[in-house]
């Protein structure tokens, strides 16, 4: 039984189709189909059921995938143990990273990781969308914010502070908020389902803003704020250059917003982390230690 056929089978099930599996694996769809057929012939059983909606495992396929996952996990662990003995990190790291973080912090981090480990292939996907790590086949994701409860394993890298900002032109035209309640009379720029929390002395005030402009991208909100569209909550690292240039000013600077974090999250198990993910964590920790 060919190990590569096992990998193809697992990717087809997890990607829910031959075409997305072929993209993940960097193979043609015909090669993926041929390897899957070869494995089904080897086992003398159909492993996937095809439909217009993609593929799903048959009863035999679902049972066999559990074994295939264990076989591949043991093989990967053995390879990593041998490579660690020689100080080498190799293989493929598929990582999701927030687009908002790209320009200021990640533009060089992931290429540097590939440069540091010549046998490590880094496949980066930049988006502010929260990806399904397991369903979409990612080894890890870099996330900014507060993490919801989940089965994912998280490592906090550094704190991230959020601030409220608006353009001088917007504030001249609409007035400057002096209290959290004043924000209800202003145009709000936000991501979907955002909740804003503020500390006022010992009290915490929560505001569910009614946004005039919604976007799922930090840079898009930054651009809207610079154009004078309204008040936005943004990570300090993202809007710092615009504040220093006078294009944006802080709003309610005496009302601190709770600190969030920069995290690397990955699928379980908790220990040990794959060497390629540990390399990512270590490089990010180095970069932020140098900046602090």
C-alpha cells in the first residue's frame, strides 16, 4: 500500500472533493483520482461516494480514514524525530495569517521562516476570514483578538492593543465624542458582530455598535477612517503610521479598551506541536521580543 495514496485519500475526504484536494496537494486532478482508485482497488472497497455536492466517505471509508490518520501521524512524527536529531525542519507548513497584519509585521516573517529552513515549504494564505483549520487543511493560523472557546491548541505570542480613531476632518464636522454614550450619535466603521468594550475607572462599558460601514478587513476600515467616513476600532499597530502622520487621531483616549493578543492556533493534540509549527512560534516570539 502506497503512503502517498493514503495521503491523497485523507486529503480528498478532508477537502470534500478531488479538485480542492488536488489544489492542496499540488497534484493534477487526474493523479488524485488515479491514486484514490488504486487504494480502493487495493482494499477491494469503495472509500468515497461522489455526488454533485462533492464527495463523502462511505461507511468503509470513514472507518479506514481513522486508521489512515494514525498511520500518517505516526509516520510524520517519526520523520520529525529523525530530522530534529539533525537539527533540520522540513516538510510543508500551511498557515493562515490575517491580512490586517501583513504590511507591518508578517510581510517578512513567513519568507524568513522559509529562508531559515531551506527544506520547509511554506504555503501562506492571507485573509481576515477565520478559516476552519481542520476542514481546510491548515497546520496553523496566526490570529489577532480574543479567542473563542474551541478544541484548537493556542499559544499566545504577544499583546495587541486596540484604539478608536477618526480623521481630523470627520471630527471637525461631527464633533469629538467625550463619552462612550456619545458614540451612538456617530458613524461607526466596524467588522461584523463586533462588540466594543471600554474601561471607565473600575467599570467596564459594553457597546454593540450599529455600523454605517462594515468590512471584514482591517485595512479596509483603516482606509475608510482616513477618508473621514467615521470612527473605527483598529489594532494600534495598524493605525500607528496614520496617527503619526496626522491622518487619524485617537478618540476617547482616556477610555482604555481591553488588551487582546496575537496567537498561533493549531489543531490538537496539545503536545507535542509539530516541529514546523514550533519553528513558526519561535520566529514570531523572536520578532516581537525584538520590537518590544
